[in-house]
């Protein structure tokens, strides 16, 4: 009898059982709760945290599956203080806030190298709705304050591994997303035209598409 292939495709367990006793891989519906962080493409000192849900639906007992995901992005930050006026009479606090969500729909491919270990890769079409605010407290004060938004389609790819314990799954992975648009200034207050142009340049160069590292817990059904 020939040795089994290292990656199993759905079939008979008697025909392709591995040396560790693992049966053939038959994908199952699964749902995973995810939590992660953006490891790059930060907005100044603000790195949006993420939490979300990913659902996998198998395609005809093959290694491929349809994936739907939903991420919530949120972070606030007060990176520092600045004193102005005679004898530092007024202390300003710079405040940054970002919040939004991203949804994805795409395909994934998963392999079973052992009964408990499944590497995977994935690709999807994304949509993001994201708000970013920067202001100073107390207000009003002669400093730049503005609100920017991003509404955009994008592409996302990623890879990772899943560990199975009975019907429970532990997932570790990394994703990278690229969005077709940049943050757009909606309204704001600027002390001069140079500050306005500087803000526009900052928004044009800021990439929201993250390298996102995440950890997840879930179940398959």
C-alpha cells in the first residue's frame, strides 16, 4: 500500500489514514472570534486595536472554503501635553481617536498535516468604514483640529495555522490589507493655509490597511 500524501483531500479514511491515525480531512463549518492589533501603518502614535468574527463555509468537501469576516476597529490616545502662554498658563492635551469597521468576503484554502494541525491561506475583498479625529483640549484654542473619514473597497490576503482540540479551534494568523482610497478630510479648523496643506499631505500618506496579527478562539460544527 502506498504511503499517504502529506496533505489530505476528502475521501475514505481507510484509504488515506496517516501514520498518526489521522483520518482524511473533511472541512466543516466553523466560527472563530478574533482579537488582534495593527503592527504597522500606525496613525502617528495611534495603533487601532481590532476584534472580530470569521465564519468559514466548506465547498463540497474540498480544501477550499468561503470566508466571511467582520472587524471592529477602535483606539484612543493622548500622546502628550504642550504648555503655551506666559508662564505656561495653558496646558493643551492632544487627543486622537479612531473607530470603524471592516468586512470581508473571500476564499480560503486549508490543509491537514495532522489531525490537530491545519495551516491555511486566504484572500478576500474588503470594505472599510473608518473615522479619525484629532483635537486639543481645552477648546476652542488656536490649534489644528480636524475630522477625516475613509470609505473604501480593498484587497486582503493572509495566512496562519489552526489547532484543533475536539470541536474547539485555536487560530493564529497574519493579514495584510490594501485599500484603494486614503483618508479624506471632512471638516476642521487650521491656524493657517500651511497647516491645512500639511494635514492633507499627512492624510494622503497614511495607510489604514494594516499588517494585522491576530489570535482567535472558535468552534467547528
